[in-house]
C-alpha cells in the first residue's frame, strides 16, 4: 500500500508517495537524495542514521516514513540552517536554500567536531553530530540519564556524555575526541533548546 506524505526536511517541504513499509532512512536517501544519514546496521544499534524529528533524536532506520507526515526532520546537512531564522538566511532559491548557505558558519557541534578532530573515516560522523545536538538539547532541559546523580542536576562530564551518546558507535574509536568536542560545543552555545 502506498500513501502520500509531506515532510519538512532540512527546512524544505518535500512531498512524496511511499510504500507504508518504507523507513525514513530509505525515503531520505533513496527517494529524496539526502545522504548524510547513513545505513550502518539497519537494526537501530549503531546510530549512523540518527536524525532529529521535531527536535528529538530518532533512528531513521527504525522509523517508518509514514509516521513523519507533517514532521520537521533535520539531518546533519540542515543543522546550520536550523540555527538561523529565514531573515538571517537571506533570499532563498527554488529548493528553499539560501545562496549563502554553503559559506555560512557551521552549527557549534559541527564546528567542535572539526576543531577537536572528532572523526576518522567519517561514516558515523553525521549521526554522531545530530545525536550530539539532540543530546545537548535534552541536557539543557535538565533531563537526567542513567548516570545522573539522583536529586542533582546533570553535569556535562565524560561519563554523562558517554552514557547519553552510547547509542552512537564509532568503529574508528574517535570517542576520545568526541567527548571534548561535545563539551566544547556546549560551552559555545550548542545546547540551545529551540527546535
């Protein structure tokens, strides 16, 4: 069975007809050409496919595209644009992007991953970055994790970051640089709760 859906992907409304069994990951990659979310394990265990839906982290390989009808989905490609208002972006062309998008500053998490060399092969990096953005929003809201001391506000230390990012695997083991990158991004404003 097929159904028509509209999803706002990285700020642009996209309308498509999908088989009701199609995952969001397959719809993004195969139907819309958005390739930053990666197909790693296809079982929700590696986090390479992480995107934000309504500002919250989701594993796009386990999410049916039909459940995202009307949703706002942000991939690593759309993070910088998410941090600015349409007025700050300037004029947009037919695909909803500003001609200045390519040269605009990166999201604080993306910038921190580059500054801290928090990647090696890069395959997991888009999922790591998107997950870090979602995780920092959860942290900014005061949401506890499994390692948060009971009765205290969470502190963004190494153990807290490791627990909150535990769903994202890096086969190259860049974790030693991912944790400081997330701490840098938090210090530079990557914890904004908007979105």
